[in-house]
């Protein structure tokens, strides 16, 4: 069997046109702070971690619960609404905007990924798209959310799912790729 010649040239990868939103020193400072005083803050120091994220340009609402082990790639590209929870070891890979509404839950080990690469580009060009979680959405444990996805109001993504498409309001989706399972609430419960 003849082996195909590779046309992929990763040595030509270039992201000069990508805007990280801050200069290199600021980014390095964030990574040091995140790896130290953010990461090793006390379990219930939610206000402290919210304050740190705000200092670094993040938008964080009131009464949020953000765990010390969560990771924010670029916090200035993240907004989190009032009363939302970000669980242990959640990764917010915010190469693009991540917008989390009010009273949302992103459970432990979940990964919100706003960046990928063009698989047809021999230089593996960077692609970024925002992720939006609307009010009351719940991303359960160990979920992967693809770039460009919107999880609408009151929607639920079941544990260990992979979300590749927008999820309509008040629906529960599960699997890899995630598919419709049922309504979260009956219509009369939403009144």
C-alpha cells in the first residue's frame, strides 16, 4: 500500500492576525496570578476570585461561585452573569468570547472551547468562534462545548456529552454528539 504524502506543514503555522486582547506581559502576569493566588485561594473565597477576574478584565456578576481549580485562558474575553457557578477543573478556553448568563451552571471537568483549526489548511490556520450560555443553562460534568455553540435559556447538556450545535431553550441534550432527549420543564412549570 502506498503511503500518502503529507501536505500539512505545521512549521508554517502563523497566528499573527489573531488578537489576544492584551499584550504579552499582561497575559504572562495573568497566568502567574491564576497559577498562584487564584488557584490556591480558600475553598469559599468566591468573592476574592471574582475580584481577581475583574482586575484582569473579566465581567463577573454578583453571587457567583467560581472554584479555585477552574481555568480562564483570557479572562478579559469572559463574562459571567449573576448567581452562576463554575465548577472544579472547568476550562474556559477563551480565544474568543465566552458569555455565560445569570444562574448558569458549568459543572466540574467541562471544557468550553472557542478555538480550533482549519483541517483543510496545510498551515493549520486558527479558527475562533464565541460560545454563549443563556440564563439558566446547565452544562453538566465533563461536557465539551465546540466553538460557536449557543446553549439557550434553561437548556441542559447531560454529563459527558459533546455539544457541536446550538441547543434550543428548555431542552435536555445528551450524547456525543449531543442530541435531544426531552424537555427540561413542562410549559406550565415555566409560568
